[in-house]
């Protein structure tokens, strides 16, 4: 087997890490389903994603540009998605149950739209170095943590309706 063929086989095997991460994340979220709130699971998933992206960024910016530097953190990013996405989708659909289908559609649209926006953003700033990828993935991960933190904070805030009812 030539070196190119060996590299191609290894690269193909590295791609298996991504679905393994997602499957692991969904197994984790299914086991924690009754123990943690929706908002906590979304925040945990977004923090795991940010951590994986930060580690990948350090690796890439320090010159370790290898397939494993892309795919191993990718395993944890997809694991974070497996943890956070089921809860985010369920939380969106549970807000107003009669509009669950609309919420599901809007949630998927926003997810796909943001993915497209970040792909275009990366395409605009790509210069052949890892820096633009690091910038766009870090921005995306930070925005995910902000969204998770806002949802978590709002769920922990005292409810005005409950305060009015107590009066």
C-alpha cells in the first residue's frame, strides 16, 4: 500500500470519530434525562463544545495541523451536540405545545441558517492558514455558550407570575 493510500484510509477512519461522538452524546443525554433540566443540559453541551473548540484552536495555532487535531476535538464537538440538541429541540417545542411543529421547523431553520452563515463567513476570510477557521469556530462556540447561559439564567430567574400569585 502506498503512503497516499494509507493516509486516505486513516483519514476515512478519522471521519468515524464524528458519528461516534454524536452517538456518545445522545447516550449521555438519554441517561441524564430525568436528572438535569433542559437548560442545564444545553449549557453543559455548549460548554463542552467551547472547550473542544478552544483545545483545537490551541493545537492548530501552535502548528499541530494534523488530521487528528481536526477530528479528535470534532468527536467532542459532536458529543456536545448529542448532549445539547435533543434538549434544545424539546425545550423549544415545549414552550407553547400547540405550536410544537412550528417551533421544530424554526429551530431546524435557525440551525441550518447559522451553519450556512458561518460557512460563508469562513469562505470570506479563508487565507490558507488555520486562523480563519479558529476565529469562526470560536465565535460560533462562544455564541452557543451565550445562548445556553441566557436560557439557563432565565430558567433560574424568579418568575414574576409566581411573585404576583403569592401577593
